[in-house]
């Protein structure tokens, strides 16, 4: 018996303990446990008996680094409480579970340095893939950093998957799973315009965020298609949170900005905007129509239920995991070093109860009351 066991240590048995108890080399134990090498039946029985006696648990991390064991996918998300991309993570995890894979979740906190540290850590851990969720800030440095991540992971036998953000430029070994972000915004703005709205307050998100840029571009294209001037003064940038939706609408009402509808960049922003309208004594949709983007469960829980753009977030997660599995299990073009794929899923408008044709302008209502 090894010195560790003889001393009464009740810690986890190691592969050296198994080898010593079985009277064979560590390499022989490794061959039996990996199942990748031919061994005699006598050796296999001897080693497996000791494994049971010592309750030995194979080091799954060491096996994954050696190319065996359970594949692991790392999901990196800006904010784990964000409803939209929590659904992407759910899709990744669900598809991974069906394949017997493990999932790890880490949060970046919108910090590029933390993102870099987590990607490097996952590379060292030998994960099958790193899945980065959510929009990105449109800087040249972003393209360089992501390309570096992709090549570093590829060199380690792993793979970078970008979900909900634009593909990388050039020949970079990364997969992008995106959705028709601009098309969804175009369809939603068209829905408001077809209802007769011409004064639309747009809350697309942070100006530097690729997600917000796509949604703003989609809205602009819709206005152009309808021959309606798009006013830059009707755009308010800010974070995708309830507070921004509330504050932006409150400020616009206080400043006397005339609008008959609000096109919010997310359902959460729409919820904040809706509350600000109510606080000002305005009704939705009788006085002001409002629409969102994402179609998270909140959209159907609001009163009135929110008209919004459905994004197949959970399906995006499943597609991302399938892309990684196909690459690992497929041939030539999907193997290490191959350029990435760009997969795009569709979006569509979900019509509920928060839109109706515009009411009489508020300034006109005030004049009639005075007269």
C-alpha cells in the first residue's frame, strides 16, 4: 500500500496509488482507463479491481487535455442576469447535455481584460469551444482581439464561437451564429409606419454597440422605404436596461418632444419606457404606442402585452453547439485551422396589443382644451 494510504490519509486516490496497488506502471493504468490502447484482459481486470477498491475517479481534465474524456464548452456572457442571452446559454447547455458534454458559464462584466483572461483560462483548461454571447463594441481593437482569441484557441485544439455579434474579418478560424438583427428592426419600424406613426422615438442602445447599430440602421431603412424623414433628434442612445427606457422617455416628455410611438431596442427598455409614460398620465397604446425587441417572456407579461421582434435565442445556442460538434466530428474543412462559418437565423414581428394608429397630437389636444 502507498505511503499516503498507510498514513491514514483519506484524500482522493491518485493514478499512482492505483499503479502501486496493482503492481503495474502508471502508463499501464492510463492505457486501461483511456481504452485507447490494446491491453491484456488480465491487466484490465487487475487494474479495474484496484480502481473499485480505492474508489478512484479519473481526472476528467487531464483526459480532456489528452484528447479523451468529456468535452466541455465554455459560455462567456456579459451579464448572466440578462434575459435574452440567458436563453442562448440555455440552448447551448441543453444541446451539450444531449451529447453528454459539460458546460461552464463565466461572466465578463463588459470588461475586455476579463474577457481576455477568461478566454485564456478556458484555453488552458482544454475546452472544446469558447462561446462568446452578445453584441460587441465596434472598435478596430475588437477585431484584432477576437482574431487573436480564435487563432490561440484553434492552436490548442479548441474553437471560438461568436453568438449575436458580427463575423470576424478575413480568414479567421471562428464560427459566427447571428440573427437578422437589422431585418427585425426594419420589420418593426415598418409595422409602426404602416399603422400611421411618423413621430417615433427610437431607443436603439449604445451607439458603439454592433447590436444597436444594426437596429438603428434597420429603422432608418424602413423610414426611407416609406418616404418618411428620419430625424436624428428622435434617437436616444443608452444601455439596454429598464432605467434607460424610463429616463429617456421621461426626459423627452419633459423637453416637450412630440412622439406618438416608441421603438425600444429591447423588451426591458420598452418596459421602462412604458412605466415612464404611465407616470406621465399617458396610456399605452391609446396615447402612445410602444414596441420592443427580443420577445423574452417579459413581453407577454406586460400590460398591455408588448408587440416585439422575436429572436430565436435558444435556437441560436443549440445551433452554436451543433456547429462545434460538427467541426469536431466532421472531416477536412471542419478540422483545426479551417476558416469559420457564418450562420444567420431569421427574426419576425410578434403582434400583440401595444400598437394602434396614432392619437391626436398632444400639442393639439392642449390647444383644444384651452379653447
